[in-house]
């Protein structure tokens, strides 16, 4: 019998192979010289660009990204715990440019959907035949009383990798032994559902190893979370004296932050700590609002067949910004949604209708620097509705021995190398 790890890997490979059915007939590239603009250079945007260039080699593919390099969120929790350098998270766009994709290093500020034009911060305009937005997430400043952009410079969220990652790492290193850390977790949805709990594991590992009299307290607005039983099993084994989790029923929901006093408040309690990691409520990145593709929820409704916006024609949205449940907001999801969207855009530009396929997601979480757990899902977009494929996917086994957990950590490292090479290599 195959192990659960191998079985889940097989499911993911099956899901990816489902993309083969989207291939274009060789004589269908009737508008292969079209102008396709992509805004956002993360896993979604970069993967969409590379896939489109393979499908439509004569098309004009333009990627607009404000940052000169991309800093990846997956594996950034290892950076915070001093197990990995931040430089290992950074990727350039040089090879996308070498592949024939035009890179515009500027911030897109608005979209004229009727005129099919992206407007940049410097006032210049970029026309498109089809537009793909991969805006990621922004924080909902003010949604948590007292937590603002200014407050984030004192109590980092580190939910966008880069300077905030380094800031939280530096604060953790500066912690005196015996001083505590508080992490706050918002209600769903937010980027990477298991992410806070992997981070908690890595911070607890750092404290256990380097500040043994210190403790992490997690204040969570929820009473359950992704891979909960697996995380709690790992915490009981590795961090019984260094990690405490409080759910909503245990007064874990934070209602206010006082950045000056280094204090967070719940309905019935207040906690002060030397280091406070506030993960705030989130929404689609700013360009989604400016393009008119986000709704009252702050997220972007899409057609699951093509990832075309339900609010603006010829504008597609992929990745964390989308309303794509039951698919989670993850790098794996963004990468695969980018491919499905790219195939759909190529078909639409070739006067062909998008067709249904199978999508998948897998998410690895480290519980120690050399052990990991995972969850996988397979999804269908038949009938224009995203739904979980019954009986597919799964999670790591409870009571797994060290060899199983170490094997998953090795698979996680291989996955990260593969996805970054595919998107940026």
C-alpha cells in the first residue's frame, strides 16, 4: 500500500496533468500577436506570463511590477526563526525578460476597463487586449482598532515577505530571555490558511532553542484552523512549555491594539509583550479596487473556467485576491490558477471557448526546521463552479513517525525549488 504522502503526491500530479486537455489546436492561434498585460509579479503573475509566452510565442506579453525583485512568502517563516536567510526568498525577473516578456518596473494605479488601458503611477498608459491581475493581498488598515501602517512598523505583520519579515526576525533576535511573544490571528479569509500556525511553530522552536524562559501566546479569532490536529500534536510534542494557543471561545479574538503600550486587548483580557506579531484582516491588493474587480467583500469574484472577472470584461484575476473557495489562498493555487487562466486567455484570443479542467493544491507547513506536515485538495470547475473532488486530497497522518515528517520536509523543499524555478527560473 502506498503511503499517504505518495498518494497525495499522485493526486496533485493527476490534477496538474488535467491541464493537458486545455491545449490549443496548432491552427487556432488566429490572434497570437495580441497584447496581454499582467499586473503583479508573484507566483501567479510570473507563471501566467511564462505559460502565455509558451502558448502564444508571437504575442506581446507585458508584466507590470513595482518591485525590482520578488520576495516569496513560502518558507519566510523559516527566515523569521533564523533558519534561513532572507536572500534565499528573493527572485529576479531577468529570466522572464530573457524569455521575451516585457518587464515594466512601475506601479499600476488604475485600469480603464472600457478603454482597455492600464495606467501607471508616472502617468503613462499600457493598452491591452486581455488583462490578467495578480494583485495579492493588502491589509485592511483600521479593521482592527489601533492597527495601522504606522503601527505595523512597531508590531510587524510580516504577511508580505521582505522588510516586514526582516523586522520580525530582528525583534525576535533582540528578545530578552523570559520576555514573551504574542501573535494575533484574524478571521478567515486571509492569505495561506495554515501560515500563522507554521509561523507559531517556528517562533516556538526559536524560543525553545535560544530563549528557553520565553513563551509564545497565540490569540486566534477562530476555534478551528487548517491542519489543527496535526499542529496541536506537534506542539504537544515539541513545544509544551513554549506555545499557548487561545481560540475564540477562550477569549482569543483581539479587538484592539495599543502600539505605544505594546499591548493587545480581547473582550476580557489585555496582554503585553516585548514582541507582538499582528496578522490583520486582509483584502485583495489595491489595483483590484482601482480596476473595479473587487466586490463588497474586498475580494474578486471570477468565472472558474477562465478566471475572468465577473465585474469587468476582458480582465482576469488570479491568486490570493480571488473568491475561489474551496481552493485556498496559496502559492500553489496561484501558480495553477495562472496556468488555467493562461490557457483560457489563449483560447479566447483564438476564438475558442474556455473548457473545464481539474485543479489542485498542496500546502506544506514546517513544525520544526526538519519536519513538516501537509494538506492537499483536488477541485473541479465543471459547470462554472469550483468544487472539491470527493475522496481526493487528504492530510498527513496523525501519529506519523519522525521519518514521515522529515520526508514531508524534504518534499516541501523540493516543491519550493520547483515552483520558483518554474515561475522565475
